């Protein structure tokens, strides 16, 4: 009888070793599966967009819809009662001062032969003569002011030593010279209008004194050179004294008019810079605030809300030739600079959010989002001034989603 290859005690000894190996493999597989499940359930970092806190220039604008307006506009009215002929001119037609006949008024004899009307016509001649003398005196005063302003501007220009005259004084002298020149131009227009009204009053008196063929028709001529802006009365009709017929003006001499909310108007001052946009050209037009009217008015918004608004008028500064295409009452958009600093600590406005009455932001530190309170200052809608709470060079989260909380892991979103 042969002996067995393995001793019985050896077989019993090897069996437990094989069982432990199988158990070890089973446990290792289970732990690996649990690790994979845990890794899959681990929250991933949230992708966010980052912005940098840095220093730079910041300008705060008040933006509002505006319109162009002819600065010197004149309404031609009927000097006497009579039969007005049909107006053949249309809006946009050129007129020349003292030459272009706008319309003519033929007499209606019963009213024109009335003694009371004659006395009124004589009084009107005297009034228009006084108005002409007054406008001439205003023109003389404007010329004196213009001469002084131009002399002052010439002296400032001749100062060659650097630092002798500040840039502000140079700008004020230049602006004063330009304003005085515009005042002289306006006074000259006023003299022309007064002379025109005097001629019309004399013509009306002549018609009363001699209503024959030579004085039977009163021709209304253009008081200034320019274009017809609007025709109020086109058809032939019996017209009363003072009735408005048409409006004329110089469309090349325009200003920008905008109705600003009263809370914003208090921050606007004369000589503030204005950017005129959406006027039809590729580049914005530059202008400066000339006047902020002192009285507000009520205007109902598109949503039916009553608002108090103030009219702000601005003058164009060195307009390009393409701007000559602008006419009266053209729509534009104005951006008025009300605050500016050359170097302020600023952050993108999309990084700030309100929590109660305080401003806060998420700062990116060690791949986590950290809530930080800040004190915000001026803003232009894109960048916001930071007074305290952040330092230059810090990274902040822009437009963080609702899933971002304090301490949450975040990662910068990659482009593409």
C-alpha cells in the first residue's frame, strides 16, 4: 500500500490559507467599490468667473434721452389782421434775411380803416422802435464783453512760461471767449428781429394811412437767414394779429436738450463734460453743459409714474462735418460726467451683492469662496469704487450663482 503524497496534517494546514486569500480579495474589491462611490459623490468645485480688484480712472455718468434744438428760433406772426395768402414754403426750405417773402397779407378794409386799429398801429411802431433801440444797446454791451473776453484769452495764450497760468484758468478764459461770441451772435439776431418787426409795424401803419394799391399788400419777409423749421398755418385765410404763421432758425446753431431727473440734476454743473451718443454717427459728439434750469416740471414716465425733471442744455464742442446733418428735435442720448477720479480702487460691479443693508462680495482664496464685507462708493454701472474691505490685486467672483456659499470650493472657469 503506497504512502499518500501529502500528510493529512499538511492538507488541514493549507486550507485556511486559501480561504483567507479569497476573503482578502473580496474585502479589497468592496473597499475599492466604496471608494469609487465616495469619490463620485464628493462635491466638485463650482466653476466661476473671476475679476481683479485694481486701481484706475473712474467716471460716473448720468445717462438720459435727449434731443437737439435750434438755439435761436423765431416765430413769424401776423402784424395786422387781414387776408393771408397761402404759404408755399415747406419745412427745410432756405430763407434769407430781409429778402425771402414768407407770405403776404391783403387788407380787409373794414378792420384796417378802424380809427382804433390805426391808433394801435401807431403805438406798435413806437414800441418796436424802442425794442430796436434796446436790442442795439444789448448788442453794444455784448460786443464790449466779447472784446474783453477775447483780449483776456489772447493774453492767456501769450503766456509761454509753463505753470504761470493753470489749465483751469486757460479753459475758463477760452470758454468765456466762446460764450461772449455766442452772446454777440444772439444779440445780432435780436437786432435783426427788432428791425424786422419795426418794418412790419410801419408797413401796417402805411396800409392804414393809404389803403390804396401801393400799400394794399403787406409782405412778410424772413427776419433771419436759415431754414424753415415748421409751418403752423399753410392755407390762405383771414388771420388775426399775432397769429403764428411759421418758425424759422439756423439749424447749424444747435444745442442739446435733455430732461434729467431732479435727484440727478443737483449733481450736474455748468461746464461738465457731455458725451452725445446714438446721434447717427460712429463716434460720440463732445459737448459741455451750458445751463441747468432752476425750475423742475412733472413728467409722466412710460410706466405711468410721475417724475420731477429738470431741463439741462449743452453746447457741442468742435462738432465734425457729419454733425451738420442734425436738425431740430432729433433724438440723441446724452451721458453727463458728474464725478471723476484718475485713480481709485475699483471692482467690477457684478462682483457685489446686497445682504441686508450691507455690500458684500466673494473673495477667491485657496480655491474657496470667502464672504467679505465691503464699503462701496461711486459706480458707473460697470465698475464700483471700493472704500474699504478689499485690497488691490485680490480676486473676486463675478456674478456668483446661488450655489456659491461661504467656504465652498470653486475653480476658475476656463474659456472655450
